[in-house]
């Protein structure tokens, strides 16, 4: 019984929260990711951060450096989700085409932003060269949000936030603006069980019948001596989560519990 088969979405309005919770899509752009030359660490990072903030990531997509494809997927995600985060393709080289794709998604022109060009010049003490000025080309009407002490701002077009692919830079930029996306965060409990998943499946099904708004995950652990299954219980309501946890613990034999966190 894997998480996908037993996980149910909590209806926020049923536990005292607004029906609307912000959603997000993540678009990873780069041939190097698809070829396996580089491992994507940006989407796992964004998923963790956004979940902690209370934003539900509903889709992650990796695509090559192609303007038409970037444009189509940016537009699709922009229409479908409250927030869109792109990663990659904003450097000075020929295959950095994200800004072009984002502009095309909304029918906008690219224009050289004087503020970004000026920041470049101040940062290096001399006028930027042609390759560097390519990074100052952004869609018209884009918003620029200062990203902490980084000279290059976060570029936002409508609900699309354009981030670099370099993990260290993406993290610094996101951390500088993360509170813009704060919703109602999920609370989490972990239960480590010394039983096989098949032995406790009926208890998990009963738990979801009693607590239908609970987000429940079940993850078998192979080769782990101390326990066999990790259960995760999540809710945005602390009281609801505690009741579900107490109910689960009452359904399982006492000697089946390795630990609770």
C-alpha cells in the first residue's frame, strides 16, 4: 500500500480554513537535466519550502531549452496555478532561452532593463559586455524584486517567478522572498511501525474512514531493522491531526510502535 493509494486530500473548509489554498507549478528548464548531466535539486527544495509555507505544489515538469515549448508550458501553468516557478535558462549563453519563452507566453516583447544593466555595472565596476547584457533582457512589464544582497533581482511576469538553475543562487533568491507565498502550513506527525504494511493496511483504511480529511502516507522501508513502515499524518489543523494520531495509535498493537515524532 503506497502513499498514492491511501492519500486523501483534506478539504480545508471542513476543518475551519478557507476553501482556497494557493497552488503552484514548477517548471525545470534545461537539456542538461534531461540528459542526466546535471541532477535537479531545485524542485525538491522548492517543494519542501512551499509545503512548509502552506502552498500546494500540484505539478513538476522538466523540459528542454526550446522557446516554443517554454512558452506553451509557462502559459499552461500560469493559467492552472496561483504561482509558477521556473528554474534554469537565464544565463548569458545561446541556450539560455527562458526569458524569451516567458515573454512569448504572454505576448510580450523582450527589452533591456536599465536597472539590471546598471546593477551589473556597479557590481563589477565596469560596463557589462554583450553577453552580460543578454541577462538584462527581460519581458516588458516584468516586476523586479530585490533578492537580498544579490545584484540580480527576481524577475516576475504576472504569476511566473523566474529563477536561475544554479541551486545556490535559486535558494538565496527564494529565501529572500519566501514570505510572499505564505499560506496555512501543513503539520506533520511520523509513526514508525514494526509491522509489515500488509499487516496494518486495514487499520489505515479504518483511520481514513474516521478521519477523511487526513493526508496519510505509508512508506515501506526495505533493509531497515528497527521498523518496517513509516507512516506520515498531515493536516493544517493541529487538533484534527492529534485526534487522528491518537486514533491510529489506539488501532495498532502497542508493541508495533517503534517511535512517534
